[in-house]
C-alpha cells in the first residue's frame, strides 16, 4: 500500500491546494492519530492545517498527483473529483483513494472513462490502476473493473497481461500473504 511519506515530488508551477484538504481525510496519519476516512482534527474550516508549522513529516512530504502534474485538468482537483490520486514510488501503480463519503465518485463521468484510458496506457508497462474505497480495492482494466476486496498486510496483486482481439487486458488476483 502507498506510503505518502515516500512521495517527495514538488508541486507543479501554479499548483496549490487552495481549499482542498482531502488527503487529510482519505489517508491514515498515525502521527496525529488520524484514521483513514475521517477528517483529521487539525483540518481548518475553509481549508488548511491548524498546525501547519508543526505538521508531521508525513503531511509535509505528500503532494498528490494533481499537485505535481500540470497536465491533469481542473476536474481532477481532489476536492472536486472526490478522490486523491498518487503514484506508488516503487511499483508506479496509480492509486485512486476515494472519499468514502462519495464512494461512487470514480464511477462517474468523466472520471471512469479516464481511469480506463490510464489503465490501457499503463498495462504495457505492467502497471495497474487501483481504486480504493473504504479499505476495499478494485483494479481498473481497459475492458472491465475487477473488485478484489480488502488487502491485508503482505497481500499482493498478481496480474497476467494477455492480448485479446480488442487489445491488451489482464487477469488479476489477490494473493494472500500466507500463500
Ligand atoms: S489532496 Fe492534493 S490538492 Fe488536496 S490538500 Fe492534499 S495535496 Fe493538496
Ligand atoms: S496534521 Fe494538518 S496536514 Fe496533517 S492530516 Fe492533519 S490537517 Fe492535514
């Protein structure tokens, strides 16, 4: 699973969080006892962090994909999209962490079609697009979505790409840590 502290890319020119604070809700931040899916108690009404100068390194280091990639349109700003995108620094998988209060946000237009296009562009590199809602994971493939449920510690995704008449797709499964 993504460790936001490992993401150190700087914001793209002109990008700023503004009123968005969604990463302060969708991720667990143990240093401030914040649970995934609940607003951190330090979020200020209207945006920003109430302990900005002393915020944990975890928070200080993280910039979501919308912040670091200027090619992402305004519809992808997390407080509009209701999801926070990031790239896993090791696997380069795209993680889409959905606001559990808007659990179907990723299924809406224009988001779902774009996630499918990113899945098609990622698959030749054996990279996957993963949607996480309330601890449950769905793999987005170019031709379908595959719900795999919760991933426990050590569980991993195994994918086997295969060519079809309609293009490249994959079979995916969750392999338990004990397997
Ligand atoms: S989700 Fe992105 S834009 Fe929103 S507060 Fe976090 S880093 Fe900033
Ligand atoms: S400490 Fe501040 S930056 Fe970190 S999650 Fe809480 S509100 Fe967000």
